[in-house]
């Protein structure tokens, strides 16, 4: 089943800058997609269209057959976004309050909110942090908290924008393990990245963007040799003619 269908999508910002030009993508449910490109290539702009944070100037996006603009609330439940700056998504006084924020705003029953909070914190390994103040968490823990807050909305699609930025090696492994686990549990995953070394081993599909356009789209292993043409660093193992290993091994 196709969970996302993007047809002739273009976006022009208020200052007339063209952010996206004629994007066409179809994504099957359960796929792990990497959106790669240099800064300013349009990765984040494209991803913000998936749940209506931005609306297209032209073209359409359908989620499970319905256009995003038909029901923005439904789109934002279905597609959860974890931004590069985790602090911008943290709003609660405690870890527990923060995860509860989304479902409470959807007027979910109180007992159901409690169930979702516990389940989400357990998934990201933070149940023991539930009474902690978010500002005391490490960078990796804050990103895991942001993921838990999204999971409490019970989305089908999870979008990660540069999820490894500013994290140390243990933090990167924590977040990568989380993303891979969520994919294995059936979620459709999007990861926007300009450095593919950490995540490419787990992806089913690689979409390369440049200047607001999709310039390549295919199986990651078949596109690695073309990355540097578009200003993206090729993973070290690939340069040596080897398979790129997982950082989780």
C-alpha cells in the first residue's frame, strides 16, 4: 500500500524564493527513506509538507489516499516530525508532562493519555526519567524525549530532520537504535541527512535533492558512488568498494 503520494509538488516562499520544484514521489508503507542533500537543497521544506506545516504552492500530497490539506489535524497525527532542535519541541515541566502534551491537546481520555505516555517512554527507554525536568537531560535524552512525545500521538509515519546533529557517539547510537527499532515495528521512516555514514546501512531508499528538486531516487547501494556529484560525502567504506556497515554492530 502507498502511504504517501506526492504529485507535481512545488513551493514558493513569501519572498518569491522557490523552495521546491515539481516533486513526484510515491512511498510504500513501512519503507525507510533517506532524503539527502546539501544544506538548502530543500530537504526540510519537503518534509514539512508531509503533515501540513507548509502547504504547497502547486501540486498535492496524499496520506493514505487523502490530501493533507483536507484534514490538517489528521495529517499531524499520522505524520510525526522530530526536528533537529529537540529543545523547540519540549514544552512540559516534567518528562511525563511533555509526552502527555500532544494527546491531551487532542482531548484524548485521561486514562488513555496515561497509557500512551507510559508506552512511549518505555519504547525510548526513558520510563525511569518520567519525573525528571527536561532541561536537565543530555542532548541524546532530549531527542529521545521528543521521539516519545511524537509516539504518544500514535503516528504511522515518523520524520527525523538531521537526527544526529550535535550528538556524541553514544548519543548517535541511542537515536539510531531507536529509529531502526521503530522501523522494525512497522513505522514508515524518513530521515533527512547530509552525512549518510551513520544511517545509510538501514535504509531501503535514497532520495537525493539539489536546489529544490529530486535529482536521484533509488536503492542506496546503487547511488552511493554518485553522492559526491551532489556535494554529499560518500561513506568511507563505500569509497573503498566495501559494504557500508551499521553503526549498531
